[in-house]
């Protein structure tokens, strides 16, 4: 058997990769909405939260969504470079959401139930990265 041949990928891999692209594209959309929204037009509680966000949180968000989208597209194209980009996206998302816990101005404005969405996002990012990592180990990527 030729070891250089690519292993046959399961038929569900393109479906999972398309779902990952859609998830990451939604992340890009929410990022673009966040950075283009005028805080003065928001209700007081949302404005205060937006103004309390440190620059590094927004930068981490940018890295998370753009690296995630690129990684998901590369996963759809079955490229090995998808896993490192998706790991970068996961790490950046963790940095981004850490601000909710370590920045006092943000921490004081959120409740424990407000942490559900960031938790779910981190879990989904981990699952997408793990899929890419496992696909690379299984020989499904080029």
C-alpha cells in the first residue's frame, strides 16, 4: 500500500466543515457589527458594557474570528493548515472571553448566566479544532 496516498475521508466531513464555516462566518458577522456600532446609540447598559471593553479584547476577537474563518475554509478544502489556525482561533477566543472575568468594569456588569454564550462558543471552537486535528491525524487532509 502506498503510504503517500490520502486516506478516504468520511462522507460527513464536508458537512461538518460547512457547519464550521457557517459558525465562523457568524462570528465574523458579530465582530463586524460590534466594531461598527456606535455606542452612543445603544441603551445605557449596553453602552456601558461596550465602552468598558479593553482594546485587547477587541483585538483578540478579531484574531479569533478571522483565523477561525480561514481555518474552517481550509478544513472544507481539506488542508492541513486548518488545525493550527483553528487552534489560534480557540486561544484568541479564550483570551477574548477572559476579559469578562478579569476586567472589573465588565465583570461587574454581567451575571453568571451571561457566561453561557462564551462557554458554548469556546466548546464549539474546541470541537472544530479537534475535528481538524483528528482529520489531519487520520490522513483526511492534504
